């Protein structure tokens, strides 16, 4: 919302420097996002400094008092050498000048001799700094003496663009006829515009009056109320129109006034200037009057051509009807769009049909035109929820809808009509009919809220007396009464944001805190009872898994959780069974490749490997995050936390010395997983061959503890691999179930005693069938040696002629130990024999000699 | 005879000085302490001396022998040491060559910032409570005092799913309702971290996916002053002990009064710089006293209980601390970016 300072000052005295005013408003929740200086002096650096620490952009142009002044043009003469230029005889209050200009809006005066009424204009003298009218954007320039087509030129009559008012450069500004001559233009009409962000709770501040009320409350200055009286000199309005409200819930009030015999013409320049500074385009004095009042007090208004309405009623006084749209009903709005209306859309109609979409936009037919003579003025109140629905359904915004969709108090309807009728009288010479037609079926109940000193203490942590509370609220026009320690506050009839009961109490609390000043409320430490302390094992263990993986040399990544089924399908070879689980699908995706919530964390990680493939030969990555699987129980998906790992590239990072640059393989990934599970003290882990569409069928394993599956890992399937642009080296990946990892992590674990007696160490190599899984050999060794086995490590796997085809040799180093004594050679020998016998019997293993 | 012993000693010590390695040292030992050395010959011939000279000559010969033996030991050790020192010289490395590279793991910067936040609030008694990302409209909006078609809904651009009433949460605030309904009427101090989603055009400052950390304290005696104190304590631990905070009135439908907390720019110390846009202040979090409607929806009577809530974007904190210009870096996983943390 753009608020011109000059307008604000009509309602409240402001002594503060601009930056300080902006800071005050911002701290109270009316965030001033920028200040546009239009003529006024720029804030001094001292003022700026006092407001340092405040996010505020101040831009614009100051008009130098001695160089840019008001002036009078007495005669417009043709230029001897140029048709498109004129020479103006001008008085700047000190002397007469001949000023050259090409402004088309002065051509009509050319060659008329001395004008009966001088034209008042802004005049920039030699050396004045203004914006260059001929360059796009805002480029400062200094007026210099020059000869143009043989005529000396050193000064100019200014356009709006040159003064930084608007981008208008077609003509020069023609000031109102009552403008003085020879005074600094900045004194006459210099301004500054505060651009204020209006949050939904302060809809009442979407007006000059609304902001002025806040300034008054914050500075303790009195607010100058508007005078809503109208000079009514026409006939009585009674019988000239009537109003029928069908749904008071949606249209609690409708007020009509009538201005007769108006003369439609441009508004006074100062009115146009204000509208422009506030961001609206001046149209004519009637439409401008409605917009002016809307900006001034926040009540949108609508002007109908009374004669058109009468004609539509067959010459009878029109009846205004407000109702919901009928099925299939259509209306062409002012923006020339024919709109299909919803059954909740409220229309302003007459007996012949719809005139406008209530509170949003008028229809074309009954609009005020240059020929209009009699104006029927609408000021109404609408249900804001319904207006907002209409706005979003019709995708139609307007200044009126902006305000109505945030809530305008019905009391404002009458005030708006009164203020506007008076302006039409002044600006358009209208004769105002006596009285108003006011249909007010549903006046709101303005809440009466009680708030006590102990409420304030409990909610804000400050001690205020009942009188202090009442005074703070009174500054915002609440009517207050004090009963003991309680203040009873009556909500003023310009706001709809105060609730009843305890909600109203909180609403008042905010107003008290804002006006009292947030910065004055002391910072304290909570001294309330501490809540019961609870562990969050899930998070603790998740973080521990992160740490473990980082310790194992992996880089954590974080990816987007929105993807598309096509992107995720890349993890499977062509022809593999597709992922047929239903996805959580967006109704309004923002991009074609982000339409669903992911099913596969593996996919996310593979995409990251692909993205970095050309940058890094070696990658070791992991991510922990959810996938979203449709659940059978209800609406909402199961958000299943997963862990995905990807490895690729040389085993050791490249340096200047020789390193193990063999590519990482299945066993590198397995080593990481084993170390992770060991770190978590998860025991009883089994690895079994598995089939999974994403993985190489011979290089894929499932991790299992008891009946629980922790996940799968392996080398990416060569046919899935080609779906990605990956480096040459094998890509190893795992996708694990975090819930299983977390639930299998024991709360506690026990250590085995550090042995006192030395172990007996020996090696054992056995030859077994190639296809025999190594874990079976290990299981037999463990079983045969029992408690005596203190260490078991596979140190070699050998295949070759020596042992014959279809066989492999597994070599283990073993340690036997007793907690009670040093084992003798005979005892060790016995264990060894037992192991060999059992391996032979159960697995057909032969001792390798 | 005594004179000749002195001569033997002088000569031997002189020659010992000249030995430079183990070989010459051994040769010296044979020559001066060996079976055929002049000294040994003196011992051999002691019996042939007159009886009265024997004790003094014998004593002197023993003295010389001990002197030569200990001189030999000393010389031997000196030579070993010199040899070691020489070989150490030869083993000298270029210490400026780079070390052997380690395949180091790292936490994602998001995790690092989240952990910092957890720890600071953990110290103040706030525990972590997590809740779901795919939410109902009811939890994300209605129970938080944001009814359907309310103008406040314009504050969030929402991703809707094809299931009516199911959305991607636009903030972590639905967790407030979950945690209150779980724990009412016990007092609550939690932080609620997690991923949120907004229908935003992608830019350097905004992304469709972002983490949020919400906080909630509910009890019988919790004030706006406590809100200011708690969040200022947080800011000091997060951004520096002397950092200044300011609380600006703001609006969130689920808190009242509501406040934005700014901190004095820690890059420029409040003087104004490009990071703070010249203002000297950085917007860090939104906060406020829990709205009575929200308390009630959570199962707490607002006549008895009060509380405060706040929400911040950890990515923004990460970006500010490390001067990251584009938020998308935090999700693109370019290793050239991640490896700097
Ligand atoms: Zn700064």
C-alpha cells in the first residue's frame, strides 16, 4: 500500500524524520518496504543514521527549493523555426523568461496572445537537477544553457517524468489554477511515498486513515477525524431507487447516494497527483472521487450511471438487487471478459439483470461515461470470505477486491458514500440528493472484550495498571471502562479482526504489546515447570548412523524429494517389472520432472552420481531420507526412512605417491556395511545372494537379521547402468531400511573380557567346492571350536591348478584361547582336529597340504 | 720403565683420535690392547723386573690399561653416534610435499546446521519432535487458525496432491498440533524440524523444498518476555555472544502477538553490507505467543495455559554463515560445493 506523506499529515501531525517514522511503523507491524521521495528534501544523513539498523530503501528526487518553483505562463507563442516547439512567456515570481518547450498540451494555447487566465506550471531554472525526460528509466541531468533552433534555452517547464512523479512525458504538468507563483515546488506539492506491506490482520490499515490511526497511536498525537457531513441541496433521494438484499450473510449492508447534474472532467491536479503517488490512474472526477475515498478511508465504492439504470427499469426508479449468481449466469466485466459465474458469486443486479460482481468489478453497461449526468453511488459491505472465493475462482483482482477480500467494516459503507458525495459536489459541481438509501439488515456485533492486569502479566510478562491498559487501547479508538483490575474494551466500528472471549483477549494483547512497544518488554528466561524429559532414540540413532558413515569416508548428500515416475524408472533395466505402487501425485506440479513424491532413495543418489560423474573420478556418497509409499490404512502415505549409499571409482584417492587405484567393487561396499552394522552393535547379520532388478544378478546381496531384512546392495545392473551417464568404473549401491537399522540397534551391549593368557595362533587352509558360500565354512569352524575360538580371519582365497578345477582354497588364521590358562599344544591340536573333521564331514572340505 | 708406559699411553690415545670407523677402531684395539701390544708385553715382562720396582710398574700398567679401555669405549660410542647422525642426514624428506590423501567423509551442511540448532535448544530443554511431510489440510491450516478461504492462506503457496484434502506441508507448524495432542496437558518444550514444500518459482532465494525448524513451548507460565529471552539466547549462541536482536510486530495466524526476530548483521556488525542489503539487520525467524485457538485445538485451555512458538529456515542460516548466494546449491549436491564443508 502506497501512502503519500502529505495525505497522512492531513490526519495526524508528524514531527518525526522520515526514516524514524518508517522505523516506528515497521516495528509495529506495518513494514515500510521502501520510501519514494517525490520532491521533498532527502532525509539528512543524521536522520538516516539514527534509523540505522532499519531495512529501508529511500530513493527518488528532491526538488531544489531555489531552482524548481511554481510559475505562471502568460502567453504561448510559436517558435520561429520549428513547428513542434513553442515559446512560453513565463513569470517565475522574480522575473519574466521566454521558455522553450515541445509539450503538446500547450499547442492549443499557441498564438492566442495573452491568455485570459495564466497557466500554472512547475518551472526548473538553469542548473536544476531533474530526470532526463528523453532517456528511459530515471537518469539525473542538470539543466544547462543551450541554443535550440536558434533560440536560447536554459530552463524548462517540467513533465511528471522529469520531476519523478510518474513516467508521463507526453506533456508538461498544468497545476491547479489556484497555485501560487514563485514558491518552491517542493513546498507547494513535494511529497514522499511510504510503501507499506499490509499483512492480513491489519486490513484496516489499507488506507491513509488506517495508517494515520497507527501513527497517532504510536506517537501519542491526536488523530484528526474526517468530517463526513455532506452539503445536500438536491431533492430527497426517497423513491428514486430501492435496495433488495437477498442474503444478508453475504451482503450485510448496502448504501446508495445520488449526485445530480455532475460535470465530468479531469480532477484537480493535486487529486490526480495523489492518486498517481498512491499507484492509481486518474480517470475523471467521478471515478477519481470513488478511488480517492477508497484510498483515504478504505471503503471501495461504485458509481453507476443513474440514467442507464432508470432506462433499464423502463423509466421507473431502479431497484438494486443483491443475490447469488444463477446457474449458468454470465457477465461481461469492465475488463471485457465474459465470465461464467459460480453459485457463490454475489452479484449487484437490477430488475433487468446483473450489473457487477459484488465487491470485485463492475459490468460494462452501467459504468459512468463522459455523458453521464446523474450518479448513483454504491457503498456496500460484503462477506470477505466469499469475496476471496470469488477472486480466486475468477482469477480477478482489483483494488476493491483487495480490500473487500480482507474485510471492510459495514460501518464504513455509509462513511464512504458520504465522503464521496461531498467530493463529487466539490469536484464535479454535483447537486447531492437529500439523504441516503441505507439497507442494513445485518449489523456486526463489535466485540466487547475483557482483559485483566493478570492476563497481561501471564501473556506478556509485564505489569501494567488497568489505566495503562485502557490508555493504550484508547489510542486505537477502543472505548474502555475499568472494573477493578479488569479493563472492558469496546471494539471500534472500523475493524473486524477482534474476536470474542479469550481470542479477543489475545487480539487485544497484540495491540497492547504493539503500542506499548515490543522493545520495551524485557527479555526473560522461562521459569515454568520443565516438561518430562524423553529420549528420542530414533533421531539419536539416525544421527549415529550419519556419523558412522562419515567416519567410514562417505559424503552425505541431500536431494529433492519430488521427482517423476520416468526419472525413477531409470533405476531398472528395460523390460524389468515396473514399480506399480501408486505414487503421491501433485495436483499442481511446478515442473514436469517434479510431479510425485519419490519411491526410491536409490534413484535420488544415482542422479547425484551422474551429476558429478565428470567432476570426480571417485565418489562415496550416502543419503538418509524418506520415501513415500501409499498406505492401505488411510489418506496419508507411509513416510519410510531409507539409507542409500553409492560408491564408484578408485579405492584410494589419487595423490602423488603410488596408491591402490583399483576400482572399488562389491566387497568395498560390503566392508562399509559390515563396519556400519558393527558400529551399531547389530549382531546376527547374514548376507544372502539376492535378486533385485536394479542390481547385477550375481553381485547382489540381501542383508538379514533373523526374519528382518535390512536392505539390499550390490553392483548396479549393467542394463540399468546405461540409463545413466556414469563413469567407467563399477557403481556399487545399497538401499537400506532405516527403521530396521534403528530397531535392531541394541540399547546396550556387553563386552568380552580382555584375555589374560596368550592365545595359540595357527593357520588353516581348506579346499572346498567353488560354489560353497564362505560363511558356511566359517560357521562350521565356529561351531567345531566352540568357546575356545578367540579370533577367526579369512586371509586368502585361492583358485588354481594345484587344487583342481571347480575348487577353491580358503585360508584362515585362527586364535584359540582359554580365559583360565594358557592352552597346551595338545589342546590346540585337539581343537584343530575337531575343526578339520567337522569341515570334512559337513562340507566335504579337504585340508590343503 | 714408567716413562715407557707413559709413552705407550700417549701414543695409543693419539692414535685413537685418528680412528674414524669401526675397522680402524678394531685395528687400534688389536695394536694397543691386543695380545702382542706393547702394553701387554709390559705385563708379560713384569716378572723379570727387580722385586722393588714390580708393584709400582704393575699399578701403573693397570692404570694405563683401564685408561685405554675406557677411551676405546668412549671412542666406539662416539663413532656409532656419528654414523647414525650421518645416516639421518641422508634420510631427510621434503616436508613440503603433500600428505597422502584421505577419503574423508563429511556431513551435508544442512545436517551440520540442524545439529547446531538441536544442540542449542537441547541445552535449553527443548527436545526434537518430528512429524509427517504429507499432511492434511486440516493439520496444515484449519487447526492452526487458518480456515478455508481465509485471506491468511495467501501467505502460503501450497502443493496439493491429487487426493482431496491432502497436501505437502507448507511449514512444520502442523507438528505443533501433533505434539500438543500427544502430550496434553503436560508442559511442552520441543523443536520440530523437517522438510516443507511451497509452490514457488525457483530462484536463488527460494526453492520448492526447504527445511524448517519450528519451536514450541507450552506451560502455565510462559510469556512474551520468555519468547524474547529464549530466542535472544539462541541468537547469541548461534551468531555470537554480543549479537543484538530486535523483535518487530508481524502477523502469523497461529500466534498472537506475533514477532519477527532480526539479528544485527554479523558480517558488517550493523554498519550495512551487501549481505544485509545495507540495513544492518538480518531477518532470522518468525515467532509469537501461541494463538488461543491453536492451544485449544491442541487440547490446552488458553485461560490456563500459554506458550510461544517460532520458526526458522536453517538453510538461510547456512547461507548467511557461508555466504552462499544460491539456495539451490544446498540441494544440487555438486561435490565441488559439498567438499568445502
Ligand atoms: Zn551487513
